[in-house]
């Protein structure tokens, strides 16, 4: 991606060629990136439209293959009554411009040494940078404590 210091590397679960019921089968299909998800309960229908992973995957696919894909989450629920839902979404040039701006901004922050920990991710327990998050929080806590304990009369 232009403007980034490192490449973006990812892995697609699956790409399928889908057809409408009235296709004659001759190059009338469209590419769909499929990403498999498991969940304790079903996701909301509007979540795929906002998902950054779908944007990155569609962007990459279009850059490599020259065709704009659709995107589908196949969500398997692990509930008492398991189920599967297929949630479709698509991306356009506005999504791609926003993605480029987000990634370039994040890259500039990384180059400047800015670190914003995210401890709400499912991957935090296995993250190789978990010690850095903990250190960041300890440093911030110490700074906050010093500011709070400062004698207001001394100012």
C-alpha cells in the first residue's frame, strides 16, 4: 500500500466464485471472499458493513486480481441450538480511501513510537507484546498517581 513502511500480510480463509440463479455460467460469476467465524451468539446484521478485516481483504484481493470481490462471513454459533449464517457485505472506493488513511496514520504513529495498547482483543492472552501493554499501564498509573498526589498548595 502506498505510504506504508511495511507490507500488509494476511491470509484469506476461502475465495469462491458465486453465480446468480439465472447465470449461463460463462464468466458471469463474481468472486466472494469467505471468512469463517465462530461465536457464542449470532452477530448483528450491521456488523459486516463496519468490519475492517473485510475492507482489508477486499482491498488486497482487488489490488492483486483487478476485480472487486464481495465478502461473506460464515458465522457458526456455538449455542445450545447451533446455527450457521451467511452475512454478505461489499466495499467501494470510499471504504478503500478510508482504509488507506487509517493505515498510513497508524504507520506514522508506529514510526513515531506511539503505542496504544488494546487489551480488549480475544488475542491478548497470547499476544507477544502483552508485557509492553502491562508496562505501559504501570507507567501511566504511576504518572497519574503522581499528578493526583501533587500538593495543590505547592502550585
